[in-house]
């Protein structure tokens, strides 16, 4: 093989390699979500009520405690599970009881759920019960929304701000 | 595992041979994968430092600053950004090829498992560095990478609050998270560099720079790619919109679509299983190790040639322990020794001419001692009935030698081409054991034991101790470095070499002529 042919061969090799690098660096395109869908993202961190309310200790109970651990109140650290429900156009698409986090069950419960839904007009109802009741929800929010293709609708929950927050 | 290795080796050998037609031997990219990895690493580092000077690290500013680089400062910062991206991709490509090639060539087990084990974390860290880099641009791809990565980490269930909540809405996004990513994107490659240093500790004279021609060609082609097809962003990240059609970097993110869709136990389980498998490969199955080289102090004068030639730093020179009047002696670290025999080939006492005393060199392989090689040489020579007689010395990793024996050709197998002391060549010709000698082994620049070919060539050329004596007629010696696919080349060489040897005067006539010349020179 002549030197010229070898140089041409090298140039072709480099061209093929860098074209391969350039191409696979951004192609083929990956379709992450179909064009006719939108996403509802329900996510929050919230601690349910304590399993047992704080209670004043009686004088006898305080006396029974070791001197270094004597305190006026006793509080259970464990929290109640949370029930969350998401209703889309009268259909319940999520209804779950979330256990509190932490080894002792004393941390907030976490939710991070995604739902792909058709685009268009929807009525959303989202509810949360954090006091252990089974016949009602402590928080409830409703939203009528026109979801665009590939829109992401995050729903957060913050009790100190009155409940559910929709980010539009 | 053997079949897989052999098939892969065949693929690599074929590709190497093909590239060997267009590249000079020293420039063959497949023979420089490790060095190319380092080269890409430095290109990524330099271009990364340059880009960082123009980069705003805030969540709100990052995308804008990268866009300014790409569009308004395309001729310097934009160019560097593209170079940064493409060199990172190149790094992944050569790193994976390097790993596959070392596996195919069975250079990852036994004493070499250390390099394999230290290479695996580098692989992981390069991926971490690349993924955090994509995060920093804060375009739609970054948004996708950030969300899928954090969701995947959350699936491990070890974090108190889901990390993915940091990307719930624009209100949740924090500059602090960006600062953490910048820190990781800088710190992780530095840790990788530290491990790379460890990775090279058990080999002598590692090649960490590619030949200049290959480096120039690689850099130029990356520059051309960066100019012709610059790396661009994919629109600003918007947490209120799901990134839809994403131009994934398939070198770094090929598993992301799976991470996103498969359940946590599956992705975490398979990731951990894959990592454990990579780490365990050197023991699947373990290599049956040959006995390490052994020093015979009676014959070791502490010359340190074995120390200088060992490719794996398995030999150290220590203070003399036997009271003989030498300063040092060689000591073999058995855990580093791969029994290539290069040390025996370097030993000045390893001469087959020794007949009065047994052939016990200062350092030797217990499983294939030079005395046994001399015996095999005599046996091979005795079988030769057809002139010209040719003795082929070859290693077990290069050109296949089985079935090569014929009435005119005798084969003597070595552990490595560098295992042969040059005096054996002299011995063959001066003792009339054959009319010609062929040395063969791995492909040029691809010695299984790193330096077997180089040291052999330098010994023959008289550039490295022990020299091949000047009196050895070089026209009776041929070398062929052709690798496992070089059998046809070896057969062709033997044919032409035999024809050439037939035209030469006999060895007895040559010796007589030389004696006459010496006598005449003495008379003068």
C-alpha cells in the first residue's frame, strides 16, 4: 500500500470514528413521553399525627423514672400512616396508605408518584387524611385543568400552607 | 469463558491487522487504547477548565451561559465545549475497548488482576463524572438526567427524603444542588486520576501517552468534528414540562430508559450484580498460575538486568544475603510475577554454551527452565533431516506453532520471545544445530508480556544487555511479530528464508572463511 493510500485510509478511519462519536452522542432521539400525554406528579413529605398525644405524667410516674430522666410530659414519637387519594374525572387512580418513615416510624411519610394521562380538560380531586380517621379526609383540593401535551403538573402538599399546591 | 475470550481475541486481532495496513505499527489505535484513554482524559480536563471560566453555576444562569458559549463565543468557548463533550465520549469508547481487549488477551487474571480491579472503579467514576456534567448544562437533557438519576437513587430507599423532590417544580430547584453537582463534576475525575495512578503501579514503564502522530490525528479529528457538528443544548429545562424527545448521549446514558421504567429492585439488583461480576471476573475461573521465577544465588551476581527488564516490577534488588562479594541480589515478588521468563532471557549467566556445569542461570522459570529449552532445542535439531534446517523459537501467545514441525523446521516453544537469551541463537548456529533461526511471537507493539518483543529486538541490535554477539551472521536470523493470525505469514517467511539459506555457503564453510580472515588479520 502506498503512503498516499495509507494517509487516505487513516483519514477515513478518523472520519468514521468521529462521525460515530458525534452521532451517538445525541442520536437516535429517545421519545420519553408520547406527544398525546401529560403527566401528573404527586409528591410530598408530610408527617401524620402522633399515634398518642402528649400526656402529663402523674407525680408517681415521674417518681418511678430514674432521676436523670424525669420529665413532666411523655410523647409517643410514632406517627400515624397517611392516606392519600387522587381522583381523575371521577376515577380513583391512586389510593394508598403511606407508612411513616424512619426505623421508629417517627419521620414524615413520602410520596412520589407519576401518572401519565391523556391531554385535555380534566377534573382532579386530591385528598389526604393524616389523623387516622377512615370516614373522612382532613385535606381535600379540587382542580379543573386543561392539560397540554407533555405538560407536567406537580402536586405538593404543605399543611402549613393550607394543603395541596398545584404548580401550573 | 475461554470460547468468549478466543472469539473476542479473533475480532480484535482481525481489526488490529486491518488497521495495521493503514497505520504505522506504533500508531495502531487498538494497540494504544490505554494511552488514548489518558489522552482523552487530558483533553477533557483542559477543555473543561477552559469552559468553566465562562460557566455560571446557578440554576437560573447555567443554561444561558452555555448558550452564550455555543452561539456567541463559538470560536473558543463553544469549540471547547464541543471538544469537552466529544473527548468524554471518546474516553468511554477507548476505555470500554481497553477493558474488552485486556479480557480477550487474558491479561486480567493472576498477577494482572490488580490492574483489572483498579480499572473497574475508574470505569464507574468516569460515568459518574459524565452524568454530572450533563446535569450542569440545565437543558432538557439535563432535566431528564437529573430526574431519572435522582429517582433511581431514591429507589435504593436509603435517603430520608426523596432527592427527586428537588426537581418537583421550579420553586423546589436550588442553587445549592447545582453547587454540589459542580463539586462532584470536578472531584470525581480527580479521584479517578488518583485510582489511575494506582492502576499503573504494578507495571513497569506504562505507556500513558500515545505516539505523537496518533495524538495529533485524534485531536485534529475531534476539532474538525467540534467545528462541523458542534455540541448544542436541547432547550432550557422546564420542570413544568416533561422532556419529550431527547437526544441522549448513548455512550453515557444507554441504560437510562431502562432505569426510568424498570422497578427499583431490578435496576439496583442488576447494577450491583454487574459491578460484582466485573470485580469477580479475574476469578471466573482463576488463572492456573505458573510457578514464579526463582533466583539461584550461586549464579546471581546482582547485575540488575532482570530488574531492568521485568515488565511487572516483580523483581527488586536487595542487599546480598549469602555473604558473596556482590552488593545486591535479585528478589522475586511471587504475587507480581507472571512467569514470562523475560528475566531469564536477560540474565548474563543464561548461556547454553555452559557444558561443564549445569545450565542454572541466576534467575529461571521452574516450570520451563532454560536447561529444558536447550534439551528441546537439541531434540528438535536432531529431528531435522532436510537442509536447510531452521529452528523456530516462538511464544505461546503469538503465531500458532502447532503442526509447524517438518523435516526442515524444528520448533522450540518459549514463555515469551523475551524469554530467549540471545546466546541461544549463537548456540544454534555455532554448534551447527540449524542453518537458520526464526524468532516469532505476538504482533508488533502488542507483546502479551509488554516488552518481550522490544527487549528481543534491542538485544539483537546490540542496544540492550545481553547483546547478540557480532559474530552471529544476521542473514541467518529472521524475526516475525505477527500475532495469532500470522500463521500464513510465518509459513511464507519460512519458505523464502529456506530458499535464501540454500543460496548461502554452509555454516562449516563460513566458519572456515572467518578463521582465515582472522588469521590474515593476525598476520597483518
